[in-house]
């Protein structure tokens, strides 16, 4: 696991501890240099929690500043992209 993956993993663990209703599937593509994060909610709807949205935006900016050659993509459930069987699940 590289440094950026460790940063993402720590953030995902922090978010599942803070927001009990959220879970994530995470996968990093070394070839594309993209962090794919699929976001799931207990209620299956889009996230409207202002605090989480703020945290996600701050994290996106932080990761872009730390690793400018990498991209992080957030998607709601499996609608934006499909994670492979290698993806890791983060949930409470």
C-alpha cells in the first residue's frame, strides 16, 4: 500500500466512525492513478448531510494538494463506477 492509499484508508475509517450510516468501497488503480470511492448509505439515498459533504470536500482538496498527480473519484453506490472484487469495504 502506498502513502496515498494509507491516507485514504485512514480517512475512510475516520468517516465510518463519525457517520454510522455510511459505508464505502475503495479501490486504487495504479495504472490510472485514481482512487475510486463508492459511497453507500443505510437508506440507499444520496447524501444530504452538510457535515459529511464538507468533510468530503476538504478531503478531496487535501488529497489533491498532497498528491497532485493522482485523482480521487467519489460515486454514490455503484451508479458512477463499479468497483472490482479487489475493492475494500469500510463500514461500521
